[in-house]
C-alpha cells in the first residue's frame, strides 16, 4: 500500500492572510464574508486572520507575496471579482491575478489561493458570491486550510 496523505480543514492554530480587492466591492465584501465565516467555522481564531484591502485584483499578488514572505501566514487567500462586461482589459487583470497568485505560492511555498471571480457580468458574479452557485470566498477558505494541512503532512511524512 502506498502512503497516502490527505489534508483536513481543521483551522486551529493556523494563521491566514487575506488580500481582497476594493474594485467591485459589492461582490468582494460578500466573498470576504464567506471566507471569514468559513474560517471561523473551521476553528481559525479571529486574531490569527489579517485582511488587507488592495485597489483591484491586479494588485492582489504583490500583497499576497508580502503576506507569504512575512513568516506570519500558513496560507494566503486572494479575493477579487473581474467582470468582463465592465472592462476592456479583463484578460490582463484576470491573467495577472491568477498567474501572480500561482507564482507567489510556488515561489514561497505558502499556499496562495485564487478566490477571484472571473465572470461575464454582475449577475454571474452575485450568483457565485453567496447566491445560487455558492460562495467562492468560502470555497477559497476551505482550499487554503486543506492545502496548508496537506503541505504540513508532506513535510512531516
Ligand atoms: N479590478 C478588478 O478587481 N476587477 C475588475 O473588473 C477590474 N476592471 O474592470 O478593470 C479591475 N481593474 C483595476 C485593476 O485591478 C487595477 O487595480 C488597476 O489597473 C491599477 O493597477
């Protein structure tokens, strides 16, 4: 039988940094609420969570990197909403946010979660920010805890 490692979503003792974009704040506030509720439900203490607001999704990776390199975060979550209908540079903003978050995770070894909605319009964004398609912020919080946990398991296996 191979060794099998699985993460869990027990957040006790874990420290989490959240970078959240002010652009499309109507949506990102809902994503943040979803993330905070989920972290609390999973046992992460309020005092172990730091939220940093940034202007837009383009700026998420650089602040995520600061969190990841601070030595004070076991996981970092990026939250934003890029809505195609409202921008001609959708692809550039969305690409920087996703590629940048991925690079921060790989470069630092700290799980850096992509909780950025990329949608065609506001209705789709609302659906995914606590509406009929769930809350991407809550999903991002679960992914952060599970990935931090499985990394710890790999490191101690
Ligand atoms: N930022 C977003 O987070 N979502 C968007 O939909 C968006 N639009 O539409 O342009 C957006 N733009 C701002 C961008 O993230 C930067 O803050 C800005 O370009 C300054 O670097």
